């Protein structure tokens, strides 16, 4: 069989597998409308692939996020559980997880299909400068609030 033909077949199946993996690791879609996060026992289990812990639909925890939380905590020195999960899945499956199971990979594939020619600044003319001005005003307001709080604390 031709390599190009095999690659096209795998690419077609990969999108389907990524969608299934995303739905499998994020079955609580109804939590988006409720405004709540799933807090069951499965939330303490690391799932292969990146899966945001604070996502309302997520059932498991992201190994990278869990590792970051443990490293940033003063209670723990090292997380053997999270490190072991990362090393085990990395050694056993390699890039297969990133290519087939990671929800972020699937979203990236979908965004790539949109194309960048639809989002150029040429169409907007000078309108994109309004966005920059808005960001600067937000930054100034936040900076002023921070200075006011700091001044109150000093008094």
C-alpha cells in the first residue's frame, strides 16, 4: 500500500478517535449550563492527554496540571504518582497520546481547518487598534486599583 494513502486513512480515523477520546474524558457536558465543576472521585485520577482540571465537563485530572499543583505546593516535595503516570504513558505510548487522545490536539486540528486568511488585520483596517486601546485602558484601571489597595494596606 502507498504511504500517502495510509496517511490519509489514518488522518480520517484520527479525527474521529480524537473526538471520541474528548467525549470519553469530558462526559459532563451538562455542567457548562449549570455552571458547576464535576467533583467526583475520578477527578483525582490523571487521564492521558491534556485535560483541564477546572473544565466543567472534565472527569479526570490533567497530569501536567496535577504535577504543576504539586510542585507549587509547600505541602509536597515530589509527586511520584503524577510523575509515574507521565513516565509510564510516555514510555508505553509515546506521541500516540498527543496525536490520538489529547483533546487539545483535536481542537487544534479543527482550528487549523478554519484557515488564517479569514482572520487578517487587512480586512479590519484600523479597527484592530481599538482592541489595543481597550487593553491599555484595562491595564491602567487594574494598575490603579492595585496601587489603591497597596496604599490602603500601608495605612
